[in-house]
C-alpha cells in the first residue's frame, strides 16, 4: 500500500512543513489541557444520555409533525429532555425561535410588564440586545412598552461592582440578565461558579427577582450550568453549542415553570402556550445535535486553546490567553494589521468543508463603523459552533473566532490561518521552532 502519511496530507492541502511541525509541537504541549476538556465532555455526554433515557426517548419521537402540532410527542419529549439535562422545571425548545436574540427577546418580553425594571449587573449586553432593550431606540423594544433598564458595569479588573449592584436592585427590579460569555467585548467570560455568587448576592437583596442567564456559547463548557447555581432561567441558540452543529434552526429557554410558561404564551399566543407549534421535520436533528453537543463543544474548545497557544507564542496578544481557564468557546487574537486579519480569515475559509474556494473580502455591514471581514464555510448559515472567524478592519485588528465541529477541522483551520500569515511574512517565523 502506498498510502500517504497525515503529514503529507497536510502538505498536499497547503500546510508547509514548518507550520505543520510548529503545530505538532504546540499540540504536544497541550495534552493535559485536552484531557481535562475530554473529562468534561465525558461527564456532559453522560448527562445528556441520562436525560434522554429518563424521559424515554423513542423512535416515535422522530416522527415529522405538521399543522397545529397538537400532541407532538417529539417536541414535548425533547422539552422534557432539555429540562432534565439542564436541571430546570420546564423547557421551551422550538424551531419557531429563530435565533439567540429572539430567544432572549422572548424571555425578556414575556416575563417583564410595563413599569418593571430590567437590570444587567455585568455591563453592556450583547450588541443585538441593545435594540431589544431599547438602549438603541428601536421599534417594539422593551422601552416602548414602558420597561426600564439599568446597568451596572464590571469593575476595571472584571469583578462585580457589588456596592453599585446593591444600590441598583430596587422596588421595580423584576429581572436580572447575566451574560455568561463576553461575546465580542474584552471583559472576561463568567464561570458558572462566579454566576452563582452573583445570583446569591442578588437574591440576598431581593429573593423574588428573576435571574436570567444568557447562556449563548457557554453550554457544555463546564460540568455545571447556571440553573445548578440558582439561576431561574437560561436562554440560548441551537445554532451554537447545544445544537451540536446538526440543528438547522432554533432556540431554547429552560428554567422555572412560570418563566417558561410566560415565554410559551408569548411565543404562540395567550391560551395556547406550549400546546401548539409543530416541530416539522427538524426534531430528529435537535435530538441528535444535543446528543453530539458535549463532544462538539469540546472540539471547539480545543481549537480555541490551540489557537491561543500558537498565536501567543508568535507574539500576538490573545484573549483568553494560552493558559487561562475557559468559560465559553470564543477566542480573540489581536493581529495588529489589516493584512494579517485578512490573511487569517482567508486561511479559515480555505480550510472549510464548504465554500473553501471563496475568498473573503472586507465589506461594509450595517451596525459597524468600519469594514468587516468574515470567514465561514458552514453547513448551517451563520452557525457559530462551526469554525468561523470575523473582525472589524480597524485597530487593533482583532479577529474573533469560534467553533469547529471536530477538533481536526479546527486544527486544520488554525494551521491554514498561520500558513497564510507566514506566506505573506506577517509572522516572525524564527519563533516557529
Ligand atoms: C450569539 C449571541 C447572542 C445572539 O444570538 P444570535 O443567534 O446571533 O441572535 C446573544 N448573546 C450572546 C452572548 C451570544 O453569543
């Protein structure tokens, strides 16, 4: 047999021997960290299987439903599985929830009433929520419905500003929103333990306040989830971690029965709630995606840590850094020049299973004050559990990247990004040895 070696395969796909060797060396140093990630994945895999067993998932659950979707066994059972898995009383998991922003908007709009106040004790929320809340005026925002908003920023060292949080929790405070992932900000992401401390503090001031966690990008990164540490409701997107790359659409809300019920009455209609909403032909991908999610999340995490180590060694600032513990799957690398940012994204694109022949170009996007470049060769449009990267073409030329359905794909993508930088002499390649 004259089968070529793995190394030859990398070279045949455009990765030079030098980059390949550097990658191997970095990977070898990460054995312990990777094995810790595998341990988390193992625990979470058992958690998911157990939830499926406890709720008697059967082949009938994968039947396609249509119309009103009354008695949709697959949908109803999946919601029980999510509730069991994340330790909530109830869950709403639907293809009619179009994305993460929609799930968050739904959770907020259904649990708040005119005159109530929403508080974010962890600083500015994710960009798209600014319009939901009305921080940036928008049609249909919470502000238009007379719901007020307050924010307490994190302290400069990233810790909670307990003193000002205490002052901000008042008579009208009905719901507190806590974003687990930093998203595209520079603050640290929050561990589940930290979230628990914050919730305990808030509940000590006002026990009846609803604590909601924006769980996007955080699912299955740790063995605990926010409902384990006192949150009332967690909210997320199925085209991120919990969809396992297989869910083609959808969002979830899991938590207290009353919170979920409120959301269901808002998603469909008062009186109808969870009873309607056919799951069409996507339900089996929701099950299979959740089943895969712990391992997929582990792959994405390995990719993020691999990249942090590669680029930190080459002198680029990385957030989180090479050794920090991880609480979400996002990695930022400051590339210092537009050429390097473009080269990085072109490498990620060139390594994709889909649209690998496309060359990403920076372009103007609504909501951004500079051109933006994006790389994604995904099976599901916009899916950010799949390997993807983007960044605004302005100093410090930071790229944000995340995902990787398999570790091997994440690795190829990162090596290809480095290859593109190296080809253009944008890295100090004497450091690559
Ligand atoms: C992705 C994300 C959202 C919004 O989800 P979309 O699916 O993009 O609408 C909200 N919050 C955080 C922290 C996210 O990462």
